[in-house]
C-alpha cells in the first residue's frame, strides 16, 4: 500500500485515483497518522441467464452475410 501525506495527495489526486483503480490501495496521512484510504470499488457482476439469452437469440433471424463480409462492406463504403 502506498502512503502519502495530505498535501501531496491533493497535488497528485488524479494519479492516486488511477493507482487505486488499478488495484493498489493508497493510504493518506495527516501529520504522520493515517486518516483515509483510497481503494477501488468492486462491483459484483450480474450473472447471465443463459436460457433467456438463448430464447432471445433463437427469435432473431439469421444474417445473410458473415461478420467478415459485413465489416468489409462497411470499410469499403467508408461508413465507420
């Protein structure tokens, strides 16, 4: 864990946020005593309901062209 005093934390706040976001917590001190800790927020992922996804994709009509053909057509028409 990185430890930094409050004055330096104010000056480098964006860098500290990026560091915490990357997974390394940051301890902020005032007069040598820890007063705050920055850490990334961990949001739980929602599970995917495979049966509902399959039911949705089964109702979709099949595509007439492959993905590669579709991308080539977009590229050739300058529509990206």
